[in-house]
């Protein structure tokens, strides 16, 4: 599970050969959320202030997140996203 970023203390990961649609997992202590790259939260929970910062971060990095998704699904290094 490549970590592609750490945003406001939340680890952002994408799993190899994960299911569509394109999404990432946000991990913080006991909290977990699954977020589609377009910003739809499809499962789990993060505290509101953390979720807001993750959604804002993701909205400004759509192209990079899609590239990381394609690389991860092709079993290539995803790199990191600032």
C-alpha cells in the first residue's frame, strides 16, 4: 500500500490493484475513510476538520491523484504528492 502523501497528519494511501472507481484511503489513528478522487466520501469516518483539509488538498491535486491511481493499478511506483 503506497503512501502517496501525509496531509495534516492524515496518511493518504492507494492499494495495489484496488477496485474502481479511482479512490484513496485516508488513515488517522483508529479512523479510516475511503474517498473517491472527485471528493465523494464513500465509506468510513474522519474528524470533520481533518476531512475538510483532505478534501481541499485532493480538489487541488486531481491530475496528480489520477496519475497515482493509474500507476498504482499498473503496479508501478505511484510517487508522492505534495
